[in-house]
C-alpha cells in the first residue's frame, strides 16, 4: 500500500512537470510575443548624443523606422530601429549592403552607396542597425548594437 502511494505521487509529479513544461514553454519567450520595450530612440547612448529622431514608415508599409545620428564630438554613427523586423539577410541585401559577414551576433557589411560600414541584428522582432561615419570597424559597430539595445530596453 505504501509503495502504491509513492508510485502514484511520482506519477503525479511527472505529469505535473510535463504539463508545466508544455504549457510554460520552459521559460523561453514566445516567438510571437511582443517586445517588452518601446520603439523609441534614446537621446544618449554612453557618451554619444543624438541630433534628433526621424521617423518613417517601413518600405513594406507595415511597421515603423526610427533613425538618428549620434556623436560624442569625435566619432559619429547612425542608429536605425525597425519594427517589425523583416528577414535580416534579404533586408540588408535590398538595402544595398554587400560583403556581409557575421561579427558576434550581428551581420556586418558595406553600404555600397556611401562605402560605409554597417552592422545589423534582429532582437525581439526589431532590426537594430548602426552605420559608422568615423571609420569604425565591424567589431565596434557590433558592440554599439549591444549598447544601443541595452539603453533602449531600459527606457520606458
């Protein structure tokens, strides 16, 4: 009788655990979940200040693009946010970005029209793209994406 009770308890725990994993998704956010942060460019990222935000509709007509130039007095870059994010590689190619390579979690290349380095990444359904105006390398631009994301998600 005691063994039957223990077996029943174990079976119930296994079923409860399985239901929790199935219904709870093991704590991973759903791919369909909305981003937890507002689509808004910060006035400052580290020592870089922006020169005003420009907003436009996404080329597809669905979504919003925000962009601004940032400077610390010596270095400059442009930050662009687009939500919802299109598929990144086709987006970069159609935007005139060539020589695309991976740097950390970002895709980096050259904007052919201006011969400027660009890195972009999709985080929480949002394209975060930076273009260097001061000869920054891809490593620096990929790090700027992370800094921009960390700054943007903190503001509400």
